[in-house]
């Protein structure tokens, strides 16, 4: 199996998040575990993925603390996978991807799954809201500004050099819908 380049040390939170949970199959594994598909064979059957790829992705998700294991049988030893707190915090990310997919990958728009608020039955949506104005924000209202600079900023020719230079060189930040 070919290993991809690690993004763990990139000076970008998106890259680091993808390193932890963005490998091919990983978001679908997290989705399945959230749906209650928790055992290796069930995951393999549901996803149609090879055993070695699934084992590699599960090992990564456990090592990253996104999934935990729980022994359900001693002889032979068998474990199932469960979302950790860190893994549960990925659910809104998956819902945002689902919303995007519902809108842009189906003709007509709309996907095969609805996620409802258990209490009232309303459909759940991921939104970007300003905590001060308490209103939903459009992408053209969003501006990226420098935060804490990386301890070792990328040099010319290294990943994130161009985007980092652009961000840290813009006095007012960068409009995300430009």
C-alpha cells in the first residue's frame, strides 16, 4: 500500500485535520461508526473496502484518538470501534460535507439521508454564525486574518509558503470568497 505524504507538520489547521481524518475512507468509517456499524467485518462489508486498507485506516483513527476500541469478546479477542469525544466533534464536519454533497452532487439536489434534531424533528443544518450578531454568514462576509504564526514558517518552495505569505502579508486579511 502506498503511503501518502504526511500533512502533520504543515502550518495549516486544515492540512493537519486532513492528516488525522481525511485519508480516503476515513470520513466514511467515522460516518459508519456514528451510525452504529462498529465491528471490523461489518465496516468492511458496508464500505466494500479491502481488509488491509480498512485496518490501516482504523489504526490511524485510533492512534489519532478519533476512535476508541472496546473488547466485546475475549476468545478469540474481538473489539469494536466507538467514537471518542474527538471523533464526535467530527460529526458537524461530516454534516457540512453532506450538505454540500446534497446541493452539488445530486441531480436534482437532495441526498439520501436527512439528519433531524431528535427533540423536535427539525432538519439539522451546519451554519456559520457570528456569535456577536447571531446571524448566518455568507462566504463573502468571511475574512481570514493572521492568527498565531507558526514557530517555523515555511520557506520558499515549501508547502503553504505562497498562501502563508499572502495571508500574513495582507494588512486586512483575505476575503474567503474572493
